[in-house]
C-alpha cells in the first residue's frame, strides 16, 4: 500500500480537543529499545500548517518521538513500538505501508547540518534523481534554495562543494534538500543548536515562512525560540508528554513556572 | 626569607634540569626511527654495491640465480669483485614472482573484502554484522605461518586435485591459465594463500571507515526516503572509498613482504619463470629467507650480498607503494573528509 495524501492537506482526522485538523496524531505511544522504555503512553497531535514544538530535558525522549514520526526506528534492532501513529488518518505502522512514501511526505532536518560531500546543486539534484525525478531538476533546485533563503548566496557557485558553505548555510541547504521532495511535514530536531546566533535567527525566520504551507514539528532546547515560533507546545519529561496544548496558553499559565524550572536543566 | 627564596630557586632549578633532561631524552628518542631507517638503507646500499658491480643492470633482467662453483679452488675477480666461478645473481624471476603473487592476490582480495565490509556495516542484520566484523578482525590476527600451513595442507591439495583442473578446463584458451597441474605448491596456491591474508586487512580498514560515517549523514539520507541501497552508494561508499584504497595498499604492502606463508606454498622455483598459474614461483621475500643458509656457504659473501640487494629492492618497492598510497589517499581525502582522514590515519 502506498501512502496517499488527501488533495487538501488540512483535511485529516480532526482531534476532539481542537477545531484544527490533525496532520499527525499520536495515541498511547510507547517505545521500548531493548529492555529500556524510552517513551511511555505519549499522546500528542500536530495541526496542519503551524509549528508544533516539543521541549524537555536532555534524554527525555524528544528526538525519539520525532524519529517515530518518519519511522527512523526501523533501522534499530530490538525496538518495540506500541500505540497508534496516524498521518492524515492512516496508520504509519500498518502493514504494507511504504516507508519510502512516508519519508517523502514527512521530511527531517537534524541537529548538525548534513550536506553530502558533493556540489550544492547535486545535494538537491541527487535527492530528486534517487526518487526517479529527471525533469525540471534545475528549476526545483532553484525554487527550494530560494525557499530556504539560500539562493542569492549560492547562485553563483552551485557547483562548488557543499562543504565550502558556512555552518548556517549548510543547515539551510539541509532544509532545502528536505524540502525538495515537497513534504507535507518537516521534522526538525534542534535545527539551530549547532549554529551561531545570526544563523539561528535566519533559521527561525525561515521556519516562520515555511509554516505557512508546511507543517513543522520542532524539537528545541531554547525556550525563547519555542516562544517565538510555536503554535502548539509539548513538554516531555522522562519519556512522557507532561503538558501539551496551545503554546500561548502554556506560556501564560502556571505550568510555565514548572516548565521554566524543568528547562533550567536543559538550557544550553 | 632569603633561605626560602633560595630553596624555591633551587627546586625550580632542579625542575628545569629535569625538564631539560626529559626533553633531550625525548629528542634523542625521536631521532631513533630516522637513525634506524637511514642505517638500514645505508647498510643495504653498501651491501648491494659489489652485486651491481658484478652483475651490472643484469641483476634486474637475469633469470638465473646460481652461487657458482663453490668447490672451485679460487674465487675469480670480475669487474673488480671476487666471486666464485660461474656465479650469477638475477632477480627477474623473484621480481616477477613477487609482482604476480601480490597483484593477483590483491585482485582477488579487494572485491571480496569490499563485500565483507559492506555486509558487516550495512548488508546483513544485527547481530550478524557484529559477528562478521569480529570474525574478519580475528582473521587479521592469525600468524602468517598458520596461513602457510593451511595453504600447504588444505589449499595445495585442493588446488592440485580440484580447483586447478577445473580452471584449466574452463580457462585453457587463456595461455596463462592453461597447463597441466603437476604440483600442490605453485603460483595459484601462493596467490590464494596471500588472498586470505590480505582480505582481513582490506576488509577491516574499509569496514571501520564505513562504520565511522556519521550517523546523521546516514539518517538524513534515509530521511529523504532513500533505500538502504541508495544510502550505501551515495553516502557510505563516497565516505569509505579512500579507506578502501588505503586498505588495498596496506594489503599490497603485506603481500609484497610476506615471507613465511609464501615460502611454504609457492614451490620456491629457482632459475625459471612461471609458465602459467600452476607453475612454481618464488618471491623476493621468500628467496631471502629460503636461500640464506645456502648463501652463507659462499666464501666470497657475494651470495649474501645478493640477498641483501633483493632486500633493498623489496624495501624500495614497499616504500614507493606507501608513498603512492599517501598521495592517492590525500588527494581523495580532499573531496571526502571522513574516509580520507581515516585512511590517512591508518597509513
Ligand atoms: N538508538 C538507541 N538505542 C537505545 N536507546 C536509545 C537510542 N536512542 C535514544 N535512546 C535512549 O532514549 C532516551 C531518549 O533519548 P532522546 O535522544 O530521544 O532524548 P532527547 O530528549 O532528544 O535528548 P537531547 O535533548 O539530549 O537530544 C535516552 O535515554 C537514550 O539513551
Ligand atoms: Mg535529541
């Protein structure tokens, strides 16, 4: 079974708590690696076209949760996943789901920039070619580089090695590469934490632009950052989702005090 | 007050004395490799001079290796060097033997090692990949005499009775592969034995580089929806290519210098060139070890000098291989950080 996407992306299953439709819906999710319970009974959902942020102390399972959403755990031995993970209403872990399709619809950006040791152009072109796309590659390269705010900086040296870019540029290239497949959801695992303040800011701006038509799930260590960009916020502690709701409410409510004290330990 | 100042001064003086001593000691120690290398090369060159005066460049092109008439009453004087009458020292057969066995072994070993490394880092599933990695690493630690014994007892007979005739049957149109299989110790046995010894070196070097590819790179390629195959070819392979080159050259170094195993399985043919892969051969390293006793009976010492000259050539080839490896790996490493750096570290 190939994963199909409704023509209108926002048209997934609705979550009862909110009037926004959920693109991703996680229900009673538990993740066990070997004998270790990494995630326990996690419930959370992601509305379309916004930024859903997960914060929490180091080791609380934020990355693990993100990696559930594009089935990255498939490559780790002795992993048990229980519960439901739905994308546009379809169970991601149902039998016969094409992992390739899952990852085409749900892209991912990592903490460290991951440019392949090839040219800037090839980083994106190869991504497309691997998926059998042969036509309109250079247009696509230009459009995703523009979308990630990198085009003006690199248009004169597309054939230079991607490794010659600065860290911030490399990260935006990684984002551009993830966008090349036109994913509905972009998972971002601390995309700014390895960067200098200016590059961080550029990525923040970029996320705010992208969220207009892409659903972003962000993991971050920076509460300020989370406050600036998040539409919904989840706080993970020890493998469970302690708080989850509209970001503004959480930041205003009393739980923010708890949040702040919890974040003391995971501030940089 | 003054005394305490003095005391401090003294202890500082002592400390600086110790430091100077340590630094001088380390400096002398750091010179040691240089001294050893220069001493070794210098000695081998000195030993080789009379050989080249006697044989001229014929040392490289002559096939015959003959100590001459050791029962002759007097040595004779040729080109100003004393030799036994009729002595001739030609290295050509050994050069060819070393080249053939090493290159053929590399050709066989590299594809197999590449497959093993790929399997151990990507192909098979956990826990098989760990088991495979450990087995390959253990293979690298087996003493060469054990490989020689295995080659002599197991491979030799198998090649003489099964593999050789089979190859001869199917490949006989190719001259070098056709011919009667008359012995158990021959070029093919030596090659296969060397192959077994080279595989773990190449495989381990490559596997380590493959395992060192940063997890984020692999993950981000997977996250782009690439299959494991595509991840391998577009991410793992570019990162480990330089290490495969480096490992191959390390393996070549091992094959060129391997003595014991080759001595046991090559047939130690003197004075003839191999007609095909079923002929006996001898290599430079094996000849040095195998002919030393005989050479010591030469009263003019010329035979020993000739073995020293073989050693000089072998060393020059090994050094050249090593240098080429560095150049290759460094130039590859410029486009490719992880693998190049790693192979660089190994070389
Ligand atoms: N591949 C794995 N195998 C076994 N355990 C793992 C694996 N990956 C993560 N874990 C465990 O899962 C727990 C959660 O890790 P995770 O990386 O999700 O935390 P995190 O919240 O992202 O932390 P950080 O803020 O440091 O990135 C940790 O205790 C970790 O040891
Ligand atoms: Mg993490």
